[in-house]
C-alpha cells in the first residue's frame, strides 16, 4: 500500500545550518517512528515558509541517503500570521501499516500546527 506521512519542524533561523539541521531532525524522526528505510520511500515533497530561503530542505534528505528518491521543494503560501520558519514534508511511502498506525511528526514550535496529534 501507499501511505502519506506528514511532518513539520520550526527551525531556528534562515541560514543553511538551521534549515539542514532541522530538516535532518524531521526526516530522521519520521523514518524512525514509522520504521521506514529509504527503500520504502516513493517520494517526498518539502515546503518551507517564505522566510526560509537560505537552502533547499531536500539537501538534508540527500545527505541522509535519499539518493534515488524523487524530492521536491516548494514555498508554502504566505498566510498572514502563520507560524514562521517552518519546514514541512509529505512523504509517500510503501508500507503494510494501516493508516491509523502512521505516525505524523510535528517537532519544536511546529507542534502548535497539529495539537490534535502532538507527540
């Protein structure tokens, strides 16, 4: 089956190191909580809020071994009052896990985005 896994993290600032560190933390946690390997990942879409432009979040996934996984980066829509400095992902994965067992991951300040499923 194909399932989608969502996640988000608020990073410290608009600099290369903060974006890569935060995205690495997010991707690592999504993979661990869902017991996934890169072979299970079909594709990943990353978005960043408009205030994050110093680096592509997908680079962090490449550095984690996502060499042959299609990755895409896009800008999140600029909604007034939205939480700043947020990297989001939606990963499409091949898994036998039922939908209710998928662990969506919201870290740091991004927990506020989904208090209904906050870890």
